[in-house]
């Protein structure tokens, strides 16, 4: 994977608004420049002009967006539009894909995460991730949660580690259910419990941002409701980016929503405004069900 | 004859097919048939061919004896009342004359007459058998043809027959195993009449040379198999010490690090190792590795026999590397990518991910692979014969010559030997023990592998 540092450095504090009003370019039927406010006052992540190519194929086209502290931002859009791809850029999980090429700049607290000096291990400790399908390690519940703190050396001794494990499981709302069977395998839990275990595992390393890629798509409604409540609570301490296909879920848990379409970021705005009063025709089509 | 029957069967096939079609009034009526026309054809053809072939087979099996009986009955009385062994010789002579191996003019006239008689009977028997088979084919075929009705469940019956045929083939494999086991068991029990199982299993001296005749001053045999088992284990252990790390690490490299182009080159190369004949490994061990080790031993002041457990074990280890690496490779690639992603997302490095997540998840399967390789190592003979020698030393020193169970089996049975001396029978007892040891290893290995395979489904 190669990283092209973008020449252009965006002044984040100015609070830019892209392309309002100017809706038509010659030769293009539909305007794909981002509509709405992509910046926030104190962003924890700010991505600028990000492009992602898989070989020849461009999966993300010039996307710029900020992720705010203590808030949930939802990425929505039809299947294959690049939501997962963009999410994976934010903690460099795309590094594991051989033909993926990322360009542009993504800053975490002001420093470029694709910079050569950036340590990927530390980056991922600060930007955690929860996947679509629960993927607990084939180890005990305790070991699942303790794994992150162990490899990052966060706990000096066993007592510290116990405390981190307990705290993380509590934050993930799983402690009461598993406190008597911490030594049982994590794979033996129910799907919803496994997903909360994965969330506990992610927060055990005390990240600043948690990325969630369709975290509820493998869960039943009750487990989904639990995870949604959990996301709302976690917002107090973390910035959360969630990809979802479930519009109600996006409306329930997020404060801001970003709509992607074929690799373009079409519209960003407060969740309520996106769902009640979308400004771009594509967004409107999508949320009213005329697309995808 | 077989060709004729098959021809008949194919005629029956066409006939039955047409009959089935015409029964329902041409090709348009096929859906009124229970089965497709071809199934009716198949059904009748099978009925036509199988009983006839069976008759032919039985005729061949027993016809010969009947013919011999008749030939002997026709011979002069003097020949009929010979003692058993001479009768056997006579029969052999006759057979050779009939086959033309002995010229007619060198034997006695009675025998020539009998040979002619035999030939004549043989020809008659062949004709009679053929005619019988043919008539069976025709009669049964016609009978079957008459049962063809539109509601005949021909498809189900053909399927049933196919099922039986398949069952019979798998039965052959199972029966062979059972047969081998039974014969080994029988001879082993025979052996234990001479030597008590306790002495055999726990005795520590192995010198199977028995006095062949009562007047011969030979060593009385000692059949303590412990040195053999110890030697087997020692060599297998050395082989595993070599092959487990090498196999495992190359599997990890292939599965996790190698780019596709490297992988497509290295993997087949590794698997070639499994295809080299063991004799080749054997002389590599005996002629290259053995002397090398000995010279090396000399240079560091160790006495290494030129035939040593070490050289056999090392080379055997190389031989079983592909077993371990290919199973471990399968097991590692079977670990879901999502588990790796989970570890990477927590900030684990590649080697941490492999050590802490991938290998533990793949471990049961890898253990299964190692056990399979171990049973292969225990059963290996050729390398040991050539590289580790034949002396049954009870030692844990890998620099000495040792011998193994399989090698002793081979040496005990090679050459002229009587089948009632403990020396030969000991081979069967050893075989029995070996059989159970590898069986247990294999069963455990397969259980472990299977259990692991289900884990992610
Ligand atoms: N590893 C890859 N190699 C090549 N192309 C890829 C790869 N991963 C994704 N793509 C392509 O990139 C585009 C965006 O994929 P992505 O997974 O980001 O979509 P998505 O919005 O997450 O879709 P979904 O809602 O179905 O998860 C798709 O066209 C996809 O085919
Ligand atoms: Mg996706």
C-alpha cells in the first residue's frame, strides 16, 4: 500500500462548507460534491480529500469529513458505496488488503495517521473497531477482554488487569451476565452477548474513537436494542462512527449522519435534518426508499 | 463369453426401452411411465447380465474340480489309489502336460491318455458353461422384459442395485482390513503359545535367532520387544523434533506471509518431498547423512556410529515435513479472517496475531496433523533398515544404532523361513502391536481434526 500525502492542507478551524448552491457542473447529470457541513468545532478525526483505490477501481472519491468528540456519526448508503472502505481507512485496517491504495489526509487529533512516523499499533489502540459479525477469539471471556490491555502493556499487574476487564465488561453492559463464568469460552455466548463482548474488548484498550461496521446486522431485535443503548452510553466517553443499513437505527443512535453514494460523500448533516429534510436529491431518494 | 453376455444385455437394454415407450404409446407418453425409459432398459439389462455372469463365475470356480474328478475316475486304478502327496505330483504333471509345458512324448502313455481326456472335458465344460450362461441370460432377460409395465418402479430398482454395487466395493476394502487383521491376530496368538505375552511386551532382550534343528547349537531366542519399541519411539521422536518446527513454521510462512507467487512455487516443492520413494530417502540417510554425522561426531569428539538413530530420524523428519506443513497450512487458512481482523483492530502486530489468535485457533487441527505424521513415522521401514541398522540396542542415545518394529518384521520374514517357528511368528505379534499403535494414533488424530473442523461452522 502506498500513501500519497496530499499537498493541500485544510484549515480545520475555519469550518468550511463545501459547494452550497452550486449544484450543476457541465457534463454531469447529478452533482456529487458533498452537501452540508462536513466540519465540526473540535474534531477528533478529520479526513480530507480521501481517495481509495482497489487496484484500478476507485472505491472512495475525494471524501472530506470530520468526526466529533462525544458524538455518534452514522454512515449510511446503498450496498457497495464504500462505507466500510472509508471506515477502515480511519484505523488503517485497509493496510491488510494488498491492493488497497489510500491517498489524502486523515488526522487524528491533528497528526496524520498515514504519516510514516505513525505507529500503527498505537493508532489502533486509539481507534478501536467492532465488526459486523461478532468475532470473539476462541479464548475465555476474560482473555478476550484482557488481550488488548496485555499487548499494549496497560496493566501493571493481575489486579489492574482484573479491574480493566471488569470495567470494560460493565461499560459494555455484559458484566452481570458473565461475571460468574469469565473462564468460559467467549465463543459460547449468544450472538448479542458476543457482540457486546467485542465492544468490551475494544473499549478495554481505552480508545478515543470506536468504529462500528454494521454491529447489529447479525443480531435479533432485543440484542440490537441493548447494543443501541450501549452506543448511546458510550458516547459520553468516546467518539463513535457507526455504519448501518438500518435507517431507524441511524436515527436512534446518531447525532450526525453522512450519506455515501458510489464512493462519493453526498451529504452530511445533523441526523434529524438528514431524515426530515434532506438537501440532496440522492439522499432524499435513499431515505424515502426510492433507492437501494 | 463375457462379451457375448454384455452384447445380449445391451440388446435387452434397447428392447426394454422401446417396450417401455411403446407401452405408453410412443415418446409423447413418457410422463405416464414411472421412470425414464432408459431406467427400464437398465433394469432389464442388469437382470439379463448379472445372473448369467454369476453362473459363469460359479462354473469357472467349480468346473475345474469336476473335470479333475472325472479325469481321475477314468484313469487306471493304480493311479487312483496313490497316497496324497504322490497324487498331488501326478496332478501337477498332468496339468503341465495339458498346458503344453511338458511335451507329450516324454511322459507315460496313461498320462497322455488322461491329458487328452482332460482337454476334451475342458472344451466340453467351456461350451456347456457358456450355453448355460447364455440361456440364463435369455430366460431371465425375457422374464424381466415381461415385467416391464408403465408403473414398474424401474428407477428405484436400478438405484437399489447401484447402491448394492457401491456397498460391495466398500465392503471389499473393509473385508481386506478385517482379513489382514484376522490373519495377523491368528498367527500372533500362535506365537504367544511359544512366548508369553508378558515376556514379549516387557522383555528387554531381542535376539530372535532360534536353533533351527534340535542338534544345532544356536542361541535360544529371546523375544523381549522393548528394545524395538524404544528404538521406534526414539527414531519417531527425532523425526518429529525435526519435522514439527520446520513443518509448522513453513506452514505459517505459506499461510500468513508468503505472497501468492511465492506460495504457488513453494507449496508444490514441499509436497514433492512426500512423493520421493522412501528407498531414496534411505540411501540418502545411509550414504550421505550417516557418514556426515559420523565425521562431525569425530570432529567434536563424540562417537557416532555410522548407522545411527539420529541419521534415520533426521531424514525421516524431512520426509514427514510435508504431512505436517500441508495439514497445518490448511488449518491456519481455515481460521476465519474475521478473527485476524479482530486482533489487528486491537493493535496486535502480525506475529502477535499469529501467536495469540491464529495458532491457538488452529492448534487442535495441527495436533491432529502431527499425530498422523507420527503414525507415518512409526510405520516407516525402509529408511531405518538402511540408516539405523539392525541391532536391537536398548538405548536412549541417538548416536547408536537401533532398530525398530517394522525393520524387525521385515528381517524376520525375509528369506526362507518356516511358518511354525517362533522366529517367524514373532513378526506377526510385532505387526499386531504396531497395527494397534498406529490405529490408536490415527483414530485420535482424525477425531481431533474433525472436532476442529466443526468449530467454525
Ligand atoms: N478487498 C477488495 N478488493 C477489491 N474491491 C473491493 C474490496 N473491498 C471492497 N471492494 C469494492 O469497493 C466498493 C466499496 O465496498 P465497501 O465494502 O466499502 O462497501 P459498503 O458500502 O461497505 O457495502 P455494504 O453496505 O454492502 O457493506 C465495492 O464496490 C466493493 O466491491
Ligand atoms: Mg460494508
